[in-house]
């Protein structure tokens, strides 16, 4: 199944809402190969399985912000009458107990793997960011010392230079006259 649904295509559908990584009902329905209406009905019939940290519906403001990200020529609602449901990783896992088909099981496995991969990438980026910050602090201190030394050298006035050679106190002869 992971050949049919590449993890990258799942990761591209994961959005950040309310500080969580979520998949919207319409994206999940497309992955499961069912209508969004069917998915929502199954969730509503089993709503006790979906506490707020597993699934939530977008508020009007979140819904409008999400819709405004898409350019539509006629201002329609993209076929949406109701605010989408957003499923966290735990909510997606719970969907496998609600949607009981081979495809649902295989898709859930692929989605969970995508969430895990995304989490690993974020942890890797956090480690890299911390390491860069440590290096900057370390090198900033070293370079600060170098820059201070350069500034001190630049601030010192140049000592007067001694002229090279010798001077004669005799008057200089005019050209052409002896």
C-alpha cells in the first residue's frame, strides 16, 4: 500500500492547526477511497472514540482562513457546507476501528508511518538548530575577541614615519646656470 500512497503525498497533506499536526476529513476520505460524507457519518456514529485531542472541527475563523488559502474564481465554498474535521495522529489511528476495510487498515499504517517520519524530521531539525546555535555562541565569542583586537589595532594612530635618505642643506643649483 505504501507503494500506492507514497509517504511524501501524505506528509504534504498534514497541516498545523491549534499546535497539532492534523489531517483534514476530505484528505483522509480521498486516501481511504470514500466520500467525505461517509467518513463524517462514521465518525459521528462513534463520536465517543474521538475526544478533542483526537479530532476537532475547525472554527468558523479557522475554516475561513483555510479557505482563503485557496484561490477560487467564483468564491464558492469548494463544495463545503460544513467546517472540516481535523484528525490528529491519535484520531487517525482511531479511524481504523471505525472504518473497517482492508484499504482503511493499509492507509492507516501508511499515515501513521508518515506522522512518525514527520516527527523524526522535526526532531532532527531541532537537534540541528540547537547545534548551530551552540556553534554560533562558541564562534561568536571567538570572533568577538578577534574583532576587538582588530578594532584596537585600527584605533591606534600611526606613529610618525622617519624619512629615508639624507637631506642636504646647500642651496639647489638652477638648471642651465653655473
